[in-house]
């Protein structure tokens, strides 16, 4: 295909132009280079014999991830099932694909195979667990900047489970107490407390609080000014989502109010001092001598 003759552009490509100086140097300019411009170009001088020079134009293209051919940005899978994540990219040279977890935790390929980084278009996760839930990064690079990436959020679904640190809690009447349960669930569970067959709501007496962290939650219930025959008994923490329901139980019982510690009193010893005691032991106490009577003489 002839592109130019002398100063004139023959091809109907408005991105091409020709320039020359002092009739010896000719240049072909390609504006806004595209992938179809890649290939061999020949400069020909119609002398006798003809002379020419051939050059190759290489067009590099930064990587681009093909969303339509890759795994969606959010996927869900049941716990202990398998899942495959796919990431495809285009560019020139052909991009390389590598996978990492956004939280820097290792990727678990199998029970005995963990890695910080995996290379390949498809990442297979076998018998996935809740600990593998999170964001996986698909990173495409081919030495042509910029490197691109895609975030794929993997949600692992499982029914709720509950464990109770202290199933028996004792407290005196008139005091305040806090009980707690720990739960795990995904999708997010509805969690609440039940006492005496009724759901416990926030009142001046009760304060239920749930703190969430990913698929883990901590449920606490504070009860103020415990009253005998009113506030003691069984408290149930309940957690439910679309996959199931579970509960834990805590028995709150009354204990006596601790008595106050006796006041310290000063005790004085009536025993003799150490020196005196040693002296008495060495010399027994003597009675004072009776006064001596003067003897009177007789007068004749």
C-alpha cells in the first residue's frame, strides 16, 4: 500500500503527514498512533537502480482488564464450596495476571498450599472458609505503564453460630451487671436478647449493644439495679439470618452482698520489753531485806 509520493499523502489517512529538509531527509509522521499502525514501513527512492530502507513500527499498548470476560466485582459462595475467579486483560505485549489479597493475608489454594501471590488468569479456591472472605485483587501488567487492577469481593455465606464466654453469672441484688455473647454469621444476622419470653429493648433498666467486625459480632446486655425475683434468671442471646438461627443462654443468679472488711484496731502488748525480759530471766526478783533491830543493853 502506497502511503505518500514526494510531498503528497496518497492514503486516505488524515493522521499521516510528510516533511523533509534540503531535499535529503524525508520523514513520515503518524499522529495518534493506533494498533493498526503496527508493521513494516519502506522508504523508496526511485533511482536507477532503486534503493529503499525498511523499518518496523512497534505499537505498545498498556494493559486493560476486560470486565465482560472477567468475574464480577462481587460474588458470593457457600462455605466449604469451590469457587473460581477469572481475570482477563488485553494489551501489547500480552499482559501478565497476578492475584493478591487486599488485606495482605495469604491466598489458600488448598489445605497445604498457601501463597502471598498467584499468577494466572484463573484463581481456583477449594472448599473456601469464612477466613478467606475478603477482597481479591487482579493485577495486570506488561511493562507498559500504567499497571491496572480490579477488586473482586468474595463473600462466604454460612448460618449463625454463637458461643458464650460465661454461662453462669452471679451478682448481688442492687448492683449492675453486663453479660455477653459472641456470634459469627454471613449474611449479616439479626441479633437480640430475650428474657422471660420477651425481647429485651433499650430502657432505663436494660441496654443491649451489638458491635460488629466483618462477620463477627459481640452482643452485650447491661442490667441496672438488680432486683430479687425480678431480674435474675435465664437470658437468651439469639442470632438469625437467611441461612439459619441459633441461640445461647446465660443464667444470672443472686449472690450475697459482700460484707465490709473489719476496721483495723491497735493492739498494745502488756509484756515487758525485750531487754527487761532478758534481765528478769537472768536475775530473779528479790524481796527487800527486813530492817535490822538495834540490841539494847541492860542497866544494872
